[in-house]
């Protein structure tokens, strides 16, 4: 969208002013999902003190005023709280004008562009980031990000009517991983976690930007069912299934024990922090499943694992990835769609 609010270089500089990475405060590392500069962009937008792409395009005089307005409060923080050099508005604006050269060829009236594409019968793909539990309203607050991570928000961000979203594909790993602090009920530790981390992902489960090792755990049916419900999931893409081929048996978190009672419904954060995992162990398949193209050719125990989890979460798993390549996807008919 032409009027979208942008992140300014000053926001990024302020995020690291206290010398602590990734928004760390009071000894808590919450991960990149909740960086201070994300919060600053949100505050600039809500307070009408930020820059928009329109400013980039036309270099209007009010862009300078917007910058001065937005940087004034940040300079107060830099001077009196962090004791760091102040931001120079003229330098920042010159830097932003350099960015203009990069983005200008790609800027248009996005909502109109998408509306016309939909009216012409074209398929439009909106891609979200993070996941349901990082949503500021429905996630594990305060370990959340600064704007909604739910599919329903896609219509707002893209500027299209909500009824135009016909299919919502939720991506779930065949195990769990997490970055930063916060409740993680199915988390595992020690050698068990190290082995899964080393084998996981595409080259290991380590932060793409920081390289930090991710926290690891077994698949959590309770959290996944909750996340799918919030997203309005129509299809589940079940990924990195091939990673689990080394295990003799595979634990799955099917419930939470809280204060002596077992629940399969995701609780509020205060209760989540007390939850202990209820694990069901399934037999592994003990072989490499990469290269398999048809669902019925997967090992029986592998298919049973998929079908067990599908039954627990109650949403159809219609795609399974068994490798890192674009073509390493197996499409299946779900009994939940019949």
C-alpha cells in the first residue's frame, strides 16, 4: 500500500542503544519477534508520526516534518535514558531517499492492484509470518509481536475484503521449535534436544539471523489445535517430517496437566506456565522417507503418525513435506474433507 508506515533507520539504532540484542529487557530474552524497533514502527503509525511510502515517492516537505516529529521523542530517550548520540534528522532523511531508489519501481496502489487481480479471476497468495502464539491479542502475551499474526489480518494488510480469502493453509512442523523466552510445554532438553536440533530444519534448527540454537520440543497438539482455530485453517501443511526418521518412538503432546487436571484446550498464559505435557508415544518408522512422492508409499508408521496428529488437532493435513526442496511435497486426501 502506498500509505504504509515504514521502519526508519533511527528505530533500528534505538533498538540496540542499550547494548542488549533483540529487545532484551530485565534479563529476559524474548527473541526477534518482539524487537523494540517493531514496537516503534507501530507507535509511529498509531501516533501519525512516521513516514509512509508516499513520502518516499514525492519527497514532500511534510516528510521532513514527520521525521522531526518522530525523532524528537527518540532523541529524548537516547540522551536521557541511554546516553547515546542523538539522531540527525537530515542524515536520516538523506538515507531514506537512497532507499527510495530501491523501492520506487515496486510501489503501486496495492489494494487496487489486488482487487483488479481478484476480479480477473487470478489467484492471490498472502503470506504471514510467525504464528498464532505470537499474536498480541491471542498469543502468549507478553512474548508476542507488535501486530496480528492471524490470517484474518491479511485482508486488512492487503486492503481486500475478508470474504475474498477462500483458503487458509497453516504450516506446522512435525515437531516443535521456538526462539526466545516464554512457555513451551512440550520442550525437551539436553542430548535429546541437541540431536533433534542438529537434524532439524534445513541445516539444523538455528536462528536464521542470529545463529542462536532454537528451543526444541515434540509436536504439541493442544497448541496446534488452538492455532488452527484462530487462523480459520482450511488446510494444514505438515513439514520436515523426514527429520523424525531416526527415532524408535516419537512422543506427541496430546494434553496439558494443570493443577492436577488434564485439558486438551489451550489455556491462558498464567495457567500455561504451570502446564506439564501429557505425552503419547507412537512407533517410529526408522528409515529415510526423502524422495517419496505418493502418500501411500510412506511407511505405515509414518502415515499413522500423520493421521494420529490430524485426528488430535481436527484439521485436515493435505500437504506433507519430506525434504527441503520445492518438489518435496506430498499431497493427500484427508478423511476430514470427505
